[in-house]
């Protein structure tokens, strides 16, 4: 599997070459042959016009798919089946004279038509992602770009029919396709989606931003936190990649901690003078909310909350027990007031002789209201009167 990934990366490097100049039109036919399991060979061809994919064909479905904005042109798809014959034949022929296994064979050919009508053409072959041979239609000559291609270049220079067909395609058919190629203008749209996926363990999310656009002014795509582009935790940056409908796809992903404020994260798309900014709503791609499902609270905070709750429950239980005991225990009755015999004797002796109402009130308070709030004050007054 790692070999396939490496080869695909080499294919992308081989294909992403500058092709168009100002006020000129370019047309490229990118053919790739991949050797799979059981020696099966899959051939694909992608046709690029001025840097935009306009048609795609593969040997599995055998269907030439045109971009919706392309006016149907039969010359575009006529080259696809012939490309399969050329690539498969070249793969077996090169393998016969190669000391190493040939897994990927690539051909990049086409033409550039300038504003003044002059046409320049090119055809380059690559082997396992490395330049192999170059064909020049004017002297009709193959030039090896790798020492291992010397034998094949001599062999193909002697193949008159192959060279003649290549010259016809590059100098006649390719400019005819450019002249008849028409592209209807498409509305420029940019679709931005930001979502997250829980990672194993539940403590982190994979936050992702997916951008699909037909606007050529769209530049970089980045994830943000509080409006500032993220510089740490980035796990994936993909694109720009052309899609079959003429749009371009860009993706970026980063790992973020769970339980954070969802609206703190967003996606920033730089587009000319007007950028596009979108905040994350805390949901996955299928709409499930992650804000409450994966809320994260530090363990120290949880322990403090549990302690407060336990203390409050203990206070409530103790209060309930005290109330229950107060209801069960009956208050003891207070003993009846007992009149002091000495005071009673004094009262009998002086009561008949004292006629002052205030003094009688004092004597009555001492004798009959012992224990009342005015007892102490009355007793002091009585002692003063007796002393006097």
C-alpha cells in the first residue's frame, strides 16, 4: 500500500507543471497506467484545458465524462481508447528492457496555442514517477531523460509509424481541439463546511473544514481559534484538488480538545478582497451535537462539587434528626411557685401596720411573684426598706 501511495504522489508531481501563458490556450492529455494486483493494468486519462479538468476517462467504466460547462466535442474522447493502447503497450515494452519492476507509466502530451496562432507541442513519458523520455515532433526524435531509457529511445526512434502518429496528433489534432473547444461560463460558487469527528478516548476532536469552489480567486484555507489561524495541532492539509465538475476541493483538519467553546473555532477562506469566515456550530458532519455529549470538566472541579453536595446533604440530615428529637422529647412542667414562709410571716406582721400602696406592692411581689421578671428589683427595694 505504501508503494501505491508513493507512486500516486509522484504522479501528482509529474502532472502539476505550468502549462498556460498569458493570452494563450493550452490542452493537455494526461494518461496513466497503474499495474495492480494479479498484473491487472488500469488506465486513466484526464484532459486539462487552461489548467482546468474538462474530461475524464478510465478503462474500468470506459465512459468519457465531460465537465458540465463543456460543449460536447467528440475529438476530446476519441483520444481516450487510443491512449489505453499506447500506455499498456509501452508498459510491457519498457518492462521487457528494464531491470526493475514497472508499476506506473505516465504520458503527458499536448499543445499550446499562442495569441498569434503559433503552436508548440510536447510529449513526455515518465516511469515510476521519474522522467523517462521526451519526444520532439519537429525533428521526430526521442530523447532519453534517464540513462535507463537509452535503449528504449533508440528503439522508438526506429518506429516510424509510432512517430508519425504522434506528430499528427500533436501538430494537427490537438490544435483543432483547442480551436473547437467551447466552455460556457459557470457561476462562481464557494461551499464551506466545518464539522468535527470524535477521536478515540473522547478527550479530543478532529475539527475539519471542507471547501468546494469554482472561484479561482480562492486562496488558502485555515482553521481558526478566536479569529486567529491555528498553528498547532494541524493533522491534514489537502488541495487544491480538481474535481470532475470543474470545481476545486481544499481540506484542512486539526486536533482540538473536547469540551471547549464550539463557537471559538471556525474556518477562514481567503478569497481576493473578501474573505469567507464560518464558525463551528459544535456538530458532526451528519448533524449530531458534540457540545453537550462530550462536555469536559476537570476532575478537581468535580471533587469540589461532590464535597459541597455531600456537606449540604449532611446538614439537611442533621437538621431533620434534631427536629424529630424535639418532637419526641416532652418539656418538663415547671414546679409551682412556693411562697417563702419568712416573708409570709413578715407580711402578716407589717401588712396590718403599713398603709402605703407602693410598699404593699413590693411586699406582695416578694411573697407571691417569686421568679417573675420583677423579682430581683423588688427584692433589692425590700432590703433597702428593711434596712431603713
